[in-house]
């Protein structure tokens, strides 16, 4: 069986899922692994992404990850994203960039 970040860090991924569902209760969330950037992503419709780096998943326990998501206000930041933007969550904090494949006019 091939390990994925979802199976390698199930507790941390579950903490992220629980946090996002609580912070964005009416949002449609889909998830996937981003092999190019080495992390996982959650798509929040319409067209917003939250990316979690492999380092974030590996460096923090489930409880530590949940605490950082809350203290960094990831839910508020994700909710405030304009479509076409990605919120990146790393071990150092968060930053926002245009989502891959999006043109400036989108």
C-alpha cells in the first residue's frame, strides 16, 4: 500500500478536518493531496484553497495542530479569501498567494 499524507498523519489530518468543519460549517469542503507542493489541500467552494505543508503535518501533534489553527485564525482567513486565492499553512504560520492555474483577471 502506498502511504499518502492522509494515511501517514491521520490524527493531524482529522484535527484539520474537524477545525475547518467547525470554522466553516456551511462550506462545501473537498480534500486532496498536492504532490507537486508536498502537502494536502482543502477546497472551499467557490474556488478557495487552504494548503497544509507536509512539515505542518509532520511537526505537530493533533493537539498542537488544532491549537495553531485556532491561534492563527485559519478559519477566519479561509472564510475571507477571495476566489482564486490559496491560504498556505506551514510550520511558521500562514500566507496567501494566487491559486495555481488562475489568471490575474479571475
